[in-house]
C-alpha cells in the first residue's frame, strides 16, 4: 500500500516543501493540500507545517483554523486520521481545538533558532512508535511564539494520561513543565514546536533523528 500524506500550504507557510521531502524520504507519497480547498484528496495522514500562516495576524494560527482545509482536517482527525502539527502547525492545531493548551511568546521575547535536544516522553502516539521511550533527539527549533502553556489541571491530565510526547532537555523558551510536544487523547494527533522535517539527514541538518516521526506515521496507517 502506498501511504499518501497530505501537506497543507497556507499563505505564509515556509516548511511545507521540507515536510513533503521528509515524507518522500521514508517512502510515503506527499500530497499538496491548498488552504482554500475543502478536500483532503483521499490522503491517509496530514501534516500541518511550520511558517507564519496568514502572517500570524491576530495571533499565530488564529486565522488558519478557519481555512476550509482545516475543517476537513478536524473531521478527519476526529475519525482517527494521524495528524502532525509542526511549529506553526502545532499552534494551528491548538487553535482548532485538536490539541489542548496554547503557544505564547518565548519567555525571553526573542526568536530562537538553534538545534535543541528533545527527550521522547511517550512512544505510544501514532507519530512516535519508532522511537525508544526516553530516547534523545537532536532537532532544530525556530520560533518566536513557542512557549507551551496550559492550566495546571490540563498539564496534570496530559502527564497522567501519557500525552506529553516530547520534552526539552534544555528549556529555551520557558514552556511549562519542559513540554515540547503533546498528543490528543487517542494519540493520533501530535503537535511539537521543533522541526523534525529539518532533521532527516546528517548532511543538511544536525541529525536524521526526525525521520522516526514520519516512519511512525506510515506504520500507523499500514497497521490499522
């Protein structure tokens, strides 16, 4: 079976091409999805990539959640389709209600662009099964609004249910409880701030540690 993974492009998206390339590197078929089209083209999974969708006007992800394609993504996710939000995509998924919490300005109020170490806090989500629990990954981080925040009750629930997927080894942006990524209750939707699509080969990135997310998604589709 050829796994088709949709990659959304919004006005202001920057990393859609890189996400598509990552899908191709693991043997999947990337499918371009345009923000204005309410059509997922029969894909098996979706990636909401990084960038500055709609210029991040109002706040990051606030306008993108109203895009016609996102209505279809929400419906598909509710039906169990694997969905990954990277950086701005994580912000969009939070705004759309698919993931809890919000992403706010970095604690130092500066844009951060550097490679960072993550710990795999859960390998049971659809996007992390290829990793060993507790594994360390070197992944690029580039964001100005990457600080994950939520109420203490929500944070307790996320930790109690094993839905904290990634943690920062070095918390550069002030995210609460060092959280770098979380999942939905069923583990099919994942959002993270660092960019695994930029860590798919050591020649052009800091490592190939990001490949595991994309391999995991293909596994999730093929084993249903």
